[in-house]
């Protein structure tokens, strides 16, 4: 089972990706994790990438295509790709790769939330500078304001989590996704999921669909 998962900032796509990985044993390929790993290297490419992220802008297609497809070369079946492709050019690069290697996407999930909800969820997020623990000023605040419950480190707001940046990221996402949604609808694999509500509530909207596809793919393998 090969899945793409999309969603605007704060939609919970990474949370649900991890639930999918845990339940179905898929390889998790997250563009955000790959980007952060490159930035943490502190080299010239990472520093340049950091500038794009802090402005709420997408990385150049050539950069993100190289990073994600290099991961996909190591795992060509039973994967979930989180947050990629994000532009028409990235779709083209991915589809060319899939065609060359005889890989088929079974499902493209779009977890949709409103712009207001996106800003509320993301701008309230706080992260410990020391250990990386994640909090939310509304849903999961630290016991002592500004101090990490785990290590006592300083809890801060990331630059790209500020409301004006989140608003820009949301608008870019919506505008860029129009041709991508149209393409995957044409492929017959696109499904939009209502992302409003609690984690388990949204998960119960996703899970039956995944169970159906998982069982269908297992039966296909039996008859090969």
C-alpha cells in the first residue's frame, strides 16, 4: 500500500501518518523531517533552506525533489509520503520516478482544515529549545509558563509558527494544491478528509478507508 498524505499547516497529517505507520507497517517518508535534518547539518545548503522555511516559503523544486526521491529509492513499496508533492513540478518529478520503477500510488489523502483553525493550532505551538518537547498554549501548556516540564529548558515559539507566517503558508498551500488535487482526482485516488475535531475523531474518518485499501492490496498480492 503506497500513500500520499497532504494537509495545510496544523491539519494533523504528521500525527495521522505516524498512526498509519504504526498500524500498517509502512515506511514513513516525511518531507519536513528530511528538510529539518538537512538544516541541522548547518552547511550552506541547510542555512539557505532555513531562510525559506522561516519566511513560510516552499523550497525550490529541484532541492526537495532530490531529497525526497533519494529516500524513495531505498523503499519502493509500502510507504507513506507526508507533505510531498507540493507543486505541479514536484508531481511531475514524482510521477516520472514512479513510472520508471513500476510503482503505483493507491491513495492520496488530503486532511482539510480552515485557515482560522490552521492559525489557531500552529501559532499556539511552543517547543523546548533544549530537548525539543512540544507544547500548545491552549491544548497542552507547560506547567510553568515558558519552562519545559521535562528538562526545565526555555519553551519558545518557532519563527515559522508565528500567525503571519502560518497565514502565508496556508495561502501558498491552497494555491499550489489546486492542480495537484485535480491530477490525483483524475487518477481516481484522491480523498479529502475533514480534519476538524480531535485526533481520534479524525482517525476514525481515515481508518476504514485504509482498511479497505489494505485488504484489497493483500488480495491482489495473493492472486499474482
